[in-house]
C-alpha cells in the first residue's frame, strides 16, 4: 500500500498523540465515533464527529481511543432505495479486531494490540500435494475428550492441547481446516425457536476470532486474551508441524435479509456492501438473505485486508472459501475467472505461499464453477478447488452404488488444481 491508497489503514490506528478510526461509507451524510466506559460498555462516555475525505473515508480522532477502548459508530444518510441508515444504531467497525457482547443492544468494537511471541514457531509450508487435511470444529474436537482439562475443552486451547495434537499427528494429518472461527452469531429464526448456530456460517465480523471458542478464563479477561489464546493455538500447532487453514465465509453476512439485524455493514453503507436490484431489494445467491457485492472494489478490499491480517498477524496457512463462486461475480452478477478479487488474492505479496481453496459454487444462476477458478496445478501457486465430482464418486462407492462407482475415473486431483 502507498500513501496515495484511498482505502489505506481502515479501522483503528493508534498514534503517539491520539487514536484514529477510518470507516468507508460512500453514502452517509454524517458519522460519529462513540466511545464507551472501559468497564461498562453500555455507558456512552463521549462522541466524536467524523469528517469525510474526498474518497468516502470517514475519519475520527480522539486521545481516548487506545488499546482496550470500547467503541461504535453511528451513521446517518438518505433513505433512497438501497440505503438503510439509522442515526441511533450503534454499529460495529467492519475492521474491528476485537468484540465484546452487550446484552442491551448488541456489540461493541474493542481496540486490541498487535504482536505476539511466536518463539521458534513458523509456518510449516507443506506443499499442497503433500497436504492431509482434517476438517475440525473447534468446540467439537475436544469437547468430550477426557484427556483435555475440563476448563479447556471445546476451546482454542483445547484444540492445541497435547492430547488433541497427538491424535492429529497419529493420523498423519498435516493441516487442520477449522470450521468458521471469525466472529459469528446465530440467525434470528434459530433464536426464535430456541436454537443456536453450531457451525458458524453466519459471520458478524471478518477480523475478530469467535469469542465463545476461547476458554472461560480468556473470555472473562477480554478480547486481548481471546486473541492471545487463538495465536497460542496456532503457535502450538505450527510447532507440531501442523498447518492451520480457516473456513471463511465472505459471501454473505449475519445481517441476513430485509428485516434482519443492523449490526455493521447495513447501517454504515448498505448500498456499497450488498447486491441489490433496481428496487433496492437484496439479490441473494447465497441462500442466506444477502450477498456481499464483489462487483464493488470496497468489499473486494475488505476481503483482501482480512486475508492479509489472518495470514500475517495470526499466522494462518490457508483459507477454504465458502460459496466461492460469489467472490467471482462481477458488476453484471456473472462469475468471471479473471475477477479482480480472485486475481488479487493469488498475486498479493502478503499472501504468497498461503493456500487458497475454493468451494467452487453458490446457489445463484451459473453458480457451479468447478474447474473455472484461476491459478496453477496442485502444488503450485494459485487457486485450488474442492472437487465435488471426486467426492460424489467416493461417497457412492462406499454406499455400494457399483454402477456409479465404475464411472469413478476422475483422479483425486481432478481438474487442474482441484483438491478432494
């Protein structure tokens, strides 16, 4: 990034004299930074008017904005189709690195410090064609393991416990692919039925680790401790030679469809972040109520910044992209192999050596794109894909569909850089 980059340094940066928050909104008329008490996140201590630059970035500065600060933003703007501003709504910073739950009205962003003692831990950099992936749920993998201390079961620390790592090593696993660990919430319809979202495919924020997966002690200590526990998990897995791949859900957000919660993107710049038709209604190719608009460079940048953060600050080795065809849909809503986001992700210097694995479909028109992502072959730079044809043939073989199994002439690697 250069000093002329209009979207540089979004989120919070702490300087010697004051902290600065930068939030993009092309359509807001006004925005303010809201600062809350350190111990009571319901107590609004101070509001700071934010100013808009020529590129649509709103900037707020305060000496009170520092590590540990709880904060939100408020935005107001026009009511034209596609906009959903509410000047009273307290919204999450899309680039927040830490979150804290507030029972009364949702969430607060929290400023956390970067940095961690990685010691001798380093990314294993296992070649893709030598990688053995174990898909794991952070809570599920250690929740009932009697060898893990009870207070650590179902947590990041439980996944990194010597018993869990020993089990993975005995299997010959070289990488764990974690089901979503970016902060997520349960859908409204589930909560109304007394249920919760176990799997995590309903992202609230693309930079913060999911707090409930931390140990109880870390949760009580706050977002900085949650962050440290997550990094500690990655460190111990790397020391054991095991890579960490994240299942990431950038195709939609937890704000759901019209009538869903207004927690962040919807209240800051609904028209920029989501796909709409000419009436302002959401175009939904994800089956989840909304679709992030990757025909717009601002959401493209959000994803790239998120990937860089996880790959570098958190030392993540790879990403499996849920409904990745959505990320390749341009302004015309069609999938494009040469979509700027797909090409930028594989060419980004900060992401070199990072595994990029697409789930190559979504539920929209033209959504099945197996074999159509850009990149090299297995073991080389570029995108790889989950191979659904190989998966289906293996599944049917074990279900004793002999006739179907006879047609199982698709190799494990399959087409180009496809993985199974």
